[in-house]
C-alpha cells in the first residue's frame, strides 16, 4: 500500500470522510485501492480520509500521509551523514536513503566523500531501488540531478502534491505569477528559487495551503491560491 | 543522527532574507507573533495559564507545598521553577531525563521571576522557623515552533498572577491570592542571517546563531540576562536589542496584567 | 481499592454523587489536530480528566537495537504532568507510568498495521494535563484519535472505559470521589467496529454477576464515544457530515 496510489478527482466535494475501522460493505469483486483492506469479503477503511467508491474500485484519499519511496521518484534529500564511500540522505521518508559513491555527483579519493557532498547539503536525486523494508538507494546520475546551492526547500503534504499539480498549468501559472524557478519532488518537497520577494510570495502561498491541507473539500481553493496573481 | 543537520540552504536563505530585512513568515525584524494568554486553564493547579504564539503553545501551573524554612532564613518561603519539555511538543525533543536545553529554560525563567522580587518570600511564612509556603511553578511545552523561553515566561507570570494559596486544604488559614507585586517579562532575540531578530520561529532558531534573553521588571530594571549558544555580539547590537526589549516588555506586561 | 462501606455514595434511587445513574459515563468531549507541530494529535476531556496525545512518525527507529525487522515499533509514553493532580507529581521515572505505557502500546499494536513500516518507529506521546480518575482509559482513546489524525493505517479505533463498584453497587466510569471509595475497577479497551478487546485490567472484588454487569456497562459506552471520535476527526479534517 503506497501513499502515492492515492489519487482521486480534483473535486473532493460529495465524497464521504471515513475513519479507520469503518465498514465499507462487501467487496463484490471491486479493486481494493489505497487505505482499504478486505477481511472475509468485507471491506474496511484503514485510513482517515475521503472515500472514493465506484463500480471498479474502493479507495481512501488520506487526509495525512508520510512519503513512501518508489523507484523512479524524483526526490529532494538532505545529507545527514557521510561515510568513506557513501552518504545517508534524509528524504522525508521513515528511513534515510543511501547514496553510494558510485552513484554520487563526482569522484572522490577514498575518504574524501565530504569534499563532494557534506552534511547539510541539499541534493536533487532519483530513487534507484527500494527493498521490501522500504530502505532505498538513490542516484544522482541522470539529467538535471545535482547538488542544490541556492533557493529554499519547502514542504507540502506528499498526497497533495499530485492532486494539486495534476494539471500542469497549475505549476506553470505558479511559476509565472511569482517569477520563481520551482521543482516539484515526489517526496513532499518543493525547491523554490528567485529573488527574496518572489520566494516570499511562494512561501506564503504554501503556508496557506498547509493550513488547509487537512480539508479534502478545499482542493479547488488550494489550486486557486497557487494560481492567483501576486502584485 | 539524533540531531538532524541544519540544511545549508536554510542558512543561505535566512542570510539572503536578512539582506533585504525580511523574515521567513513576513514579519519585521522586531515584530512578535500575536500572543494569546488564557488563565484558569488547569483544574488541579492553584494558578494556571496557556500561552499561544503562532504554533508555539505552552502551559504553566502553580502548585503549593508546605516546607520547613531554611535555617538561615527562618521567616522565608520558597520558590521553585521546573520546565518540562517533553517529546509531545515536537519531533526534535527526545524522551529521557531533562536535556541541558530544558534545564536552561527552567532556570532562566526562574531567575527573572525570583530576582525581580515580585513574590514576597516573607509573606509566605506561616510559622517562623517551622512552616512556610513553597511556590512551585511548572512550565510545560505542548507545541514548539520556536521561542519557548518567552512563551514560558509569559505563561509563568500569568499563572502566578492568578494563583490562590490553598490555606484551607492545608489547614493553615484561609485561601488567599498569592501576592505578586511586579510583572517581570522576558524578551528573546536570536541571531538570524547575521542580525538579531525578536521572537524567532523554530526554523530561524535552527538556522540561526546565538540567542540573548532579557528579563525586565516594571521599572525597566534588568533582572536576568542569558546568552546562549555559540557566537559573539557587539555592545551596539546589545543596545539595540535592549531598547526594543524595554518597549516590548511593557506591551507584554499590559497583556498579562489584564 | 479502599472499600469504605460506611460512606454512602449512591442514594436510594440509585443516583450517584454527581447525579449520574449507574450505567452513565461522565460528559465527554474530543478534539483532533490540537498540536500544530505534530503529525497527528487529539485531546479527550472526560469529566475533569484532560488528556492530550500527539503522534510523530513513522520515522527511523534509533537506537538500531529497538528496530523490529518485520514491523514498526509503537513507542508509547504515558505521563502525568506535575500540575495534573491535587498533590504535585515530581517529574521523572515512575513505575505506574511505565506499566500504563506498556499496556497502551500493546493495545494499540493490535489495531495499527505496523507491518507496513518495518524497522521504523511511531511515537505516541500521551500527556495527562488534568487527572480525575480513569486517565489510562482517556489516554488510550486520545491516542487512537491522534493515530487516525496522523494518517497511520489501522484496522479499528480503540475506545477505553472502566466500570467499578461502590457501596456494593456496580457503576460505570467512576469519578475521583467514587474511585476513592471504589471496591473494584475494570478498565477495558474495545475495538469500535469489531467489538474485540485489546486492553483489559481489573483489580478489586466482583462476583460473577457483578462482573457481567460491569462488562456490559463498558460495552454499552463504546458506541457513543466512538461517535464523538469520528465527529472530532471530521471537524478537524474538513468532513461536513
């Protein structure tokens, strides 16, 4: 059950909020989506969120999630520790990710890992693999993957990232209305760079969205906030 | 890896903001968050308060015990402060015995109140040499988004100002309000992006440098100072902070007294 | 348990000192999302009890030796704030708190899908701000709401209630005054939907008949409290039902 499977209509209105343990009726052969388990033919919600129910699938859009890494995800990580031939990255998941020297941004002499990436550095990387205990290995080999030296990293609840930006125009108008460079990462982080006034505009928009983030019926107003022109 | 590293980007960004005299949440350099004070919030405490400043929320509770006065001061009662910063209030606070940070918090709050002389220790005497009241102030953090120092100090004074000495329960006379003659107030400043700001957010604290805590009494007398964390500051910087503290402490005092 | 039979706590009409009938619980109110910096949080105000729970995680479990290879560790701490009782509680290690933390963790482990987060840790912090009687029950209930609020997957929510005996009469949800003269105490933790028990303690003296009445009182209290938990989560998560 990955948090990223949680998708639904942009409009949360008309949906029902369910709590863990809520009985959702018989499965009747429908696909069991995010936040739902089956017990002897009966479906039970296991997460707090909005119930999405149709002929094919039953799932819950969670109100709150933690990022779960999946191979191929673009993530923003912060170096937490350095060893002679690998780095440990905080990627906003329950576990630190490993970045081996061979997948790092550059070659270093043995023991010189610190000169390439040091504790506190921020990097844009991709999830290479995830094992069954959610431990992940990340890579910096790939187009655009690099150390980030300017701008700021902001947080957005991971499950909102996809619903808010499912329409690519939302990000486009956010960038143009604030005059900032922005990269959305899959792990609930967003890189924002521009002059300090522009960055403050994005930060204050995100602040408003975080305050509303638990209200699944407010998705449209959140999108509106992101797209509103700033003067 | 218990303490997460300070992301370099945050430090860089704070410095950049400082260049145009801005802050993360759009506040001015010496602008505080709105302070909400409620009293009488704890049913089992003889005096209590809840203070909220943005996402920082703290409680303060006053309890009384009967103590034997110290031999060198047979007609004096006692006053004690204990700060509880338990892991409930933030992911970065860990379980276990009180951390040096929590102990510092309690002691700095204690000093400001004690040294202002706002509580008349002689008034706490019940029977000279034998019985006196001990006032115990417990400050407790519920949610830490920065500047626990000022939140604690404000809640502490609001709780003390509403405290009732429980004479009847201890069978030593009638219940009466704890006499509190002054309202010492604390203002805290953190070095963020090179300059000092008032009422720092948690993110400003972790990306910032040294901090200075000033407690002033009613008449602007200084009652306690504390410089914390690594860093050095100039006399001119201190003058600027002190000037702001004088006006801000007066505002906070009005808030607590009413 | 004291057992002072000479103090009359129930009148001839079966009405208790605070006006409740034998099977009635104290007034309860529940709120979710009360600690802004936590992943999930809740407060339960149950009579004069005021209990707060915060949830953080799942996160990497440190030190490594506490990690479980096949599931997450529920790191539960129950604590009474120093100002929560009439006589101040000195902060620090406390055997009672340790035991309550342990049984609470085990109750919640029975419903949380810990196997989805191997080697990680979910922190559950329960703080008693004001204590009357029945803080452990209020703590388990608050923790359930906070876990749901944090988006932690769980098969059910746990509600905890205690019944006991005063003056030889079985009553539900003893208040502090009654508890002082209580002759028995039976706290239970029940899953709201399945009706299964995940927490059970008892001390005192109950006949088989009395035990059955106490058991039934607890079971009857589950549904109304469950409704309040759902309502609290809906209020803080934008549900409008």
